[in-house]
C-alpha cells in the first residue's frame, strides 16, 4: 500500500483528509507543554484513543500525526501516515486535557510514531500554522492487515451499495466508530460528511459544526467489505447531524474528484 498525500486545511498529510470547523482560542501561556499518555498496543481495526495533558488554554487546537516507523519491511511499500485534530478540554481539577480518536482499520500492522503538536488555523487562507510545542510516543499495531492487498484478485462489483449501522444518541465527549458494509472493492476511496440535519444560515457570527473525512474500504467477510469513520464529538456542537458516506468519482487526491451517486446515511443526535 502506498501512502497518499492530501490536503488537511492547508497542510499535506498522507492517508487521511479531515476538516473540522470551529473557533480557535488565543493563548498567552509560557512555557507551554503537551504530554502524551502511555499507549496500549491496539489490534488492526480497533478504535485507538490517544490522550494527554497540556497547559494550553481550553479550545486550543492540536495536530495529531501518526507515521509508520522504518522497519524490517525495507522498501516494499511507502510508509503509512495518517492524522487528525484534537481540541484542548478544560479540567477544573488539574492540567487541561486533550484526547483524539484514530480508526486503525486501514493501517498496516507495524510500529508507529505519534506526534502531537500545537497548531492554529488560518481560516481565511485555509492554512495550519504549527507551533513549537509537541509530544511524541510510540505504539505497535498488531493483528491482520485489513487494507488493500494487491496480491488478492479483484472482484467485480454489481449493484454497488453502502449500508450504515444505526448511530442514534451520543453525548458530547463520546468518541466512536461509525461502521457499515459495502460491496465496493477493498481499497476503494470513500468520502464521509457529518453535517447538521438542518442546514445553517451561516450568520456573520457563530460556529458551523461538522466534519468531512476520507477513508478506504477494508476487508470484511464474504461478499461484504467494511467502511468506518471515527467521530470525535469533542469537535462538534450539540445538535442533530446526518452522517453520509459516498463513493468517489475520479482521483481523490486531485482537484477534480467528486462524490458519486452511491451513498448511505445515518442520523446522530448529540446532547
């Protein structure tokens, strides 16, 4: 599997596109720090929860990058990289906290480096500005690789479909996987959109809450493969949302791709 670079709010990250919308607080703490809690090694397909502490103020944004370490595999494939964002949460009884959730379904079992870095958004130019404060840790992903394997024969897809499992009610702070099945081939690119159930009016002030991410179809059982999306509700405002997955037409890593006509959706109520 070759890593692929796409745009995350102005920063190139290989393997995932995730865009969040919100307000970034200014800070004036010196000297800032970030810590990373010890990581329990997950199996491929697990939801990996990362966490730590910081003296950055509530609402500060962090960039969480995960990169495969050089190993015995040599140059068989380009190393896998992925990433997401996290928001600093207030802790009245001690240092502020942060947490991030990573879907490991498309990662190849290996050793990974996690780097968490302070960042701010330039919402006008859609750029990410990285700070000097960071923390690093490592974990080993075990289990069986669920992603695209070129050695396996491709299977023709007839009457392509998605089917998404019910999500229902969640509480602010929950981190979970949205799961579903499809008959699209393993490795197919898909786009996820989490949007308010009622479209906002985009007033002059306020916050639009939602997210957009891409992922790949992973191996399932029989004729049905799997799709999944990590949802971190610390990045969303309470309300009702529609979670939609769609196929991709064209090259997702070019400027002319679009979502296709194959889709499915589920409803999320966040309280």
